[in-house]
């Protein structure tokens, strides 16, 4: 889909509409005014969230007591919150966020009473469970992640856990929350750990290569910014570990080839002769216990570093179907721009001025 096709589908991007469901029941009432709604979706390690200010016109002071609009009373801590955004009729709005209310604030300004609501995805509950244990009979990081997620099955609709290789060293969770444990495993393998539409993902950058939107210059592309930087880019990454059976033959592997994420053919190291053999990273990781593990670790570190080479942001008319973890295509700019980019973060924002979507993207090559 491109922006021109989207304009036809979404009512010419006119008459934006938003509504909530709380515990699967619509938060209805003609008295409710959604003053400001911001949904932030991320393919990164932090939690996706929604913040909103909702005004209840029937909230009032009566006999010296605050009487909240009846519809606002449905907003309670821990309640499931689903956000729908779109254009035209409310029935055509699409789900853009599923989470749980983590914070409620009542704001009274004279006769005006509003609720400030914050909701986060199920990661918020994983941040509070600290454990120290060894994952018995589990040889893969992906299996350890699946095992952790079982404890939160009531909070998501499904999981997509991409398999990792076997590890010879025991997989241990040491003084870590479940969240920190999974994040550490994701970073070790250069995987993504995120929640989208109520489903939990633990996947590589290459898991989804489909483009959810093609963006070209025009009235609905309000801003496009792209940055290339050589900061922190390296020619190679070497991972080394002690071999207890033969100290003269440590486990070691050197990664020099960046895995492409999005389009392009040149990594940061390929783009400048200034990044030579001296621009190298050597890491000692004693959890590595084989050449194969050293190779996997080195490649993950190099690929993770390379994702900082290209970053950017675009602002477009509000687009409900845009989600992180997939690609966005830029076209009709020039040869250096026209390609797929990996979506790292999406911000859907609706207020009295309208509905806008901000897409943050990245890539490892140009």
C-alpha cells in the first residue's frame, strides 16, 4: 500500500476517530472527549505504551463532592486497554494497541475534570519478577524465553519465538527480572523482543521482510529525515573464550560481514576507508564454549553495531496499519534513498489538530 492508496481507503485522511475498549467492552459515552492520545509501538527492548487524556463532560462537583462521569469509572488499574484509531465511522477504526492500565491521574481545573491514562504492554509485569535459577534441561536461549513467557500467558494472545542455536554453557537467570533476563538473551543473539497487537515476539531482524507501506514525496509525507553516521562502526568483531581443555587453543571467531537489514549494499565500514583494521572490537566472553558459539556471538555483535549506521524518521498522515518489526519502503526520492528500511518505532498521535503517524527506521547498509 502506498500513501495515495491509503488516502482512498481511509476517508481522505479526514474525520479521524479514536475509541477505547476496557476489558473487551467499549468505553462508550457521548460525554467522553479524547483530548490527546499517543500510542508508542516499539520493536526495541522497552515496552510499548499508550498515554491519553480523556475528558468526561458529565464530571462535576455536587454538594461539595466530585462526581466522575460514569464512563470514566470503567478506567481502573490493571484493566486491559485496547486502542482503536481510524477515520470516518468508528466501526471502521483499527486496533493499534493492546496493553494494561498502569497509571491513572485525575486532573481538576476548575469545572473541567479529565483522566490521564497510561497503559503498557505485558512487559511491565515481567519487570517485577526477580529470580535466580538455572534453566534445567534447556539448551537454547529461545527455549528459555518460551519457558519464561508461559508465566504470562493470560496477558498475551500468542507468541512468535524464533529458534536460536544450542549453548553448551548452562543458561542461568541470576538476580534478574524476567524482563531483564529475556532482554539479555535478545541482545546476546541480536534478536528483537517486543509486543505487537497483544502477541509477543522474540525474533531476528530478518524474520519479517514484508513492507507495510510505500512512502513517496507528496502532501501526505510531511517530513523525511535520514542520518548516516560512522560513530561506533567497526571493521570486525572478534569473540574469544578460554578453552579449559586446551589453553593454547582458545575458542575464537572473527566476524567481518554485516548482515543486511533493509536495502543497500555498503555497511558503515564499507563506506569509508577511515574504518580500517584498527577499527576492531575484541570481546572476551567466557560463556562461549565452542567455535560455533564464538562465531554466532561475533556475528550478533557486529550486526547489532551496524544497526546504528543508518537511522531516520518520517511523519505522515495517521496510518493505523503501520507497525514496528516490518519494513517501510521509500520511493521516488533518489537512488540512495529508494529502498526498504526496518521500522524500529511507530508513534500514532491524535489530538484536536488531527491524526499523525511518526515512523522511526534503521538499516545496516546504504
